[in-house]
C-alpha cells in the first residue's frame, strides 16, 4: 500500500469568521471561504477541475455548491459526521493523487444556527436512524456521550472529581487564551479555571465552558499535484497523511472497551504516523489541532494521539506542554472551544491553522519552526466513532 | 382444584402526598399519599412489570394473559398482546383486554378460572393496571393512585384455590368516563353509596356466602373495593365482619389504584393468611363480582419474599410541579434541544423481540452475549466476527453494573436531569441506555442495576416502548 505522503499539496486556503452568522447564508459562507482560497492560491474559479463539499446538515447534494458558479465540473458532497471537513480534503487529495484532476477544491460548510436548536443531536441518534427506523435511539445529548469518558477516566485513574474538573478547566482556559488571539474565532473571551469549574453543569463532569459552542462557518483548500505546487507559491503545504478509522460499536457492545481511551483515535493516529513516517509523535509533531468538542475528549486525546503516556496527560497539562508556548502546542487557534463546531467546516478550519502556522503566517499565535501539524476529528463517540487524522508538513521529505 | 399459582405486584416508586396537593389548591388533604407512575410509565408498563414479577422464577410461564384496566394507552389495539410479549409468552397464547369497568380485574380473574377449568388454557396471567386521573383540585385527584397487580391462575402448584365465584350486573351510573373524558366523573357520594355501592356489594357477598353455605366467621380475611376510605369503612360495618378480618385497602399508602386496587389488596391478604384459611374477595363496578379463595400449604411460598412490602417501602416523594409535567396537565414551553427521533412502525415490528424482551444474541463461537444499542439485528459477532452463528439471548432478566455514566442536563426528559450510562451485564454483554427511578446522590460506577420496560417517547401516534436500567433494589 502506498502512502499519500507528499503526493499532493495545499496551495491556497480560506476560512470565514466563525460565529453566529445571522447575516450570512450557506451561499455567503461558501463564497467567502472559497474566494479567500482562490486568491491565496492565485487561481481563478475556472481553474478548479473538481470539487468536494463537506456538510452534514446544510445541504444534501453537490448542488449546494452552485452559488460558487463553477461551470459543469465534477462535484460531490461528502459526509463523515464530525470528520466531514477532513473527508472533503481526503477525497480531493485522492483524486489529485490518482491523476483524475490536477487542481481540486475541498470545501466544508455548516450553518448550525439556522437549525434553531441548542446543540446538535447526540451521536446515538445522528447518522443512525435518519428515518427513525426503530426509534430506540435514546435521548442522549452530544455532551453526555462524551461525558462518559470523563466519569470513567476519573474513576479509572483515581482522580478526585474536584481535581479532575480543574484539569478539564485548564484545557478550556488554554484554548480560550489561544482563541482570544484569533480574529476568526467565535469566542474571544478569556476564562479562568474558577469560572470554568463553577459554570452550570451540562453533563457531569462537563460544565458549560467544557463544551464547544454552536457556530456557523466554512473553510476551503485548493489541492494540487505536489510536483506543481511551487508553480503556485513558494511555500506550499504538503499532505503527509490522511487517515480515517471507524468503530463498529465495540464500545457499546464489548465489556473490554475501557472508556478511558477511544480506540478509533488510536488507530487513526497510528495509520497517520505510519503514512507520514513519524516514529515519535511527541517529539516530531510540532503542533496539533484536535477535536476538543468537550474538554474531557481533549484530555484523552493527549494519550490517544501518543503525546502523553496513558493516565499521564495530567502531568503534561500541569507542565503546560500543550500551551501556545509549550513544547507541543495544541489547538493554537482556539479549537472547537472558540470556533464552535460547524461539522462540515471544522476539519478544514483546523487545517487552515496548521497551514498558516507551517507557513509562518499565524501572527501573534505563531509557534517556532513548525515542521509537522496534525489535525484530528472524531465524529460519534467512544466505540461508535469516526476518527480522522491528517498530517500536513512544510517540506517534502527527502526520500 | 384451580386457583392462584403465583402473584406479582408493581407500585411505582413515586408518591405525591395529599398535603402537597392540598397546599397547591388550598383545599383539605384527605390524608396519606398516592402512588404516581413515573413520567415514563403507563398502565401497560406497570402491567408488564407486575406480569414479569408474577412469572419470575424457575420455568414459570403461562399460555394466556388477560389485561384489565380502564386507562391503557390504546383503546383500539390490544394491550394484553404488548404485555404478553414483554412477559415472553408463547405466540399461541390466548390474550384479551378486559376494560371499561373497575370490576374488570375480577371479571378477568373469573374468566381465567373458567379458561383453566375448561382446559382451554393451562395457566392464565391476569394483570390489572390503572393510571387514572382526577381533575386538578378535585376530590379524585387526591384519591387516585397508580399501580398494577398480577395473578397467575392454574391447576398445579396452587397457592390459593378458588372455591367459588358470583357475579351480578347493575346499570347504575356512579363513576364514569366517556371517550371524551380525561378525568374521572362521579355522582354525589351518598347517592352512589345508598343506591349503588352498598346494596349491590351486600347482595353479591350474601349471595356468594349463601351459595357456598358459608358465614363471615368462615373467612380469615375479607377483601373488597371502595372508592375511598370512608366508603370502605362504612361497608365494613354493614357486612357483619370483625374489623380484624377486613383487609386494609392501602388507600393512605398508594391511593385507590382503580382496577388494580382489589387485586393488590388480595395479594396483601394472601401474604398473611395461613394454609387452609379462606379469603372473601368482592369487587364493585357496574355490578359486583365475588370470589372465595382458600390458601393451600403452598401459600407460604409467596410469604417469604413479600413483594408488596418491598414495593411499598421503596418510595420517593415528588412535588406537584413534577406531577403536572409527568401527566401533561399543563402546556409547557417546547424545548429548543433536539428531539427524539420518531419511531418507525415497520422498524419496530422487525425488532419486536428486542423491544419485547431486550433480546440479543449469544455467539456460538466465542460465547459473548451482545445486543445492539439501537436494537439493530446483530449479524456479525462484535468480538470474534463470526457471521449469523448465534443463539437468542434475553437481557431483560439480567442484572448488571454501571460501568460509566453521565448526568445529562440536556436530555429530553420530563424528569430532568437525565441519567444515562453504560451497563455491563452480569454474565456478559453491554448496553448503552437511559436509567430511570434513580437517586442521583447514590449513583456511582459499579452500581447494580436491573432492566425495566418503559415508555421512551410518543411519535407517529404510537407509544414507543423500550428498556431502561434502574438501580437494583
């Protein structure tokens, strides 16, 4: 099996401001993101040879892309729950790598605020019973489906709940600090550990500030053959790995699934590191954009992604390892905590941050000499998840 | 001789005190408390719980099930069939609904006796369940409680023989509801008592004793229905029985549970009588039914575990606001949270065994019990991946332990916050499910749970039943 490593590159990206975009429809968000990407890549819309749209709730078909006015090219809508944005990049990258096209658009959008709901349906419902096949899907909320991990993690590693809550709070505080430096984020407010710990409980142990917001947004990438990349710009960003791992409900059906890690995350990360040629992720990954839909997920992700040994993430949180100035900054743009989670857009929004960081264009959030960036998403939850890991790098490896 | 072979009771966990109701409306409390079905319960779920309780134990089964009650969710569609499927009866069982009268519980009991005596069925479970509503601020609001009772009628392992029965009907309008009525209506209490209840009950009881040449002294207990405690005490005086013979109607503990009331009282009496002693049972409603029961040596078998006592002692008080919400007595602001998916009738039919008895599979290759959390058919083993090589495995009677959980403030429930968790079954298998009837302060990892059949939602005009876990008593 060949690796996707260095076969394709991203030469332009766009990302809208995320937030409650009451004034903008799906079409506005798409145009904003796509045209920023076109301009960044120095291409014209007519140069795009194929397009993949990622969205979960904001359009059932590729026709949703019609506001871009692309003329009779192949276009497809893809969906992979919370990994939908990353899935659009995966599809576009494979098509370019296969030689089916040379310049492709991957774009993701979600207009959650138009759903008129507080939050998104829990994964026990979403994607399972679109027609209510049995209607047995219980009414778990999305926070609840992740809160399980927190409850069990505290129990498993013997953390006092009050200490565990503070640990989670540190993650929220870190991400809000990063988000405060990012004009495209939905939230710019700084938080304190006390504020996070005292916020109303949503699903124990998760309080309001342990949960990401509900936002609208879109992000886009222009994907080209790696060997053409430098004709577009001097600093293209290479795709090093594209990995997806989907569970078969092991977590809901097998007693050996431990709820202190998510196997899908571990498998997707393993595949991605293999493809990228990364042996020691803690040492080699420069920064990571991870799926902090809920703080307890970011906590276990430090371990699932190989940044901290099992049960030891707390040491790294306390040491500031994942802070903007730490040795492995995580969610430098503010994460889902500050961007909310417009499902189809999130994966590409994360890659937008990696792309800017790897080019040295991340402004006040710029980290020092990054080489590899990891973008991670998880749709569903433990044992019924869709995990995606994408690795981007700013150099072609000398193979 | 045919008779009762086992008993089951279900009293919901919740109590609403008459004082709480009286405080709400600035009226006089009648005293005591009423049992209130949880927001996820109805006459069918309570009946299913009582029927399962009745059939609990080694190899107990039945080939008939009669449901009796006036408040079953379906008025066209058989409720007995739902309950029989949850009680895991064979498909060729006889089932029927007896309804529209508070007397229907004893009418079903007499019909079950006839079915067994004629050989049409070997064992028929009679289950009576009611969830009647009194209009807010009215007399019945304080009087009516919710509950269910089940009696198995058969000819082997009889604990109480049924020596005789008597019935009469009376076209007398005293308590009623039409198709349009949500709340119980009644005539003036003294008219009901003087011209209906007292003379009809006296006539039936006398005729039954005469028919069998028995007198009040021949009974250790008399069990009879009444609409309230005052009416009950009044008739007790008139009948010529000693106060020590009269079974407490339990109204102060659970309210008047309608069709279930007399059968719950009968079970209370059977839990106390000695072998050889007789119980007289009389039930009122558009006439009267009377039965004579006599305990056998086997009566002691039900007296050790006292199901009724344990059901009565487990209780949790609720306030009037919860009651309003659970019974849909006032309109509430619609939730802005995502709602539950509506059920599909065809999908529910395909998964009928999963819904009825939480039926999963046990892998023949690796021996792992498993169930799909959404009730989908398991075709590939979640452990060894062998295909279509399973035995049926029911989880409804399995206990388990809470592996992890969360208190969900966003769950669409009328009893917030929701609690859901991962249950690891003793003997294998895991299920993600909702919990119910919990005390949040006592919830912890490792908490023992059992499964209970509940109402999940309504949609497309049907009731969507499934299973939840509840803390093991």
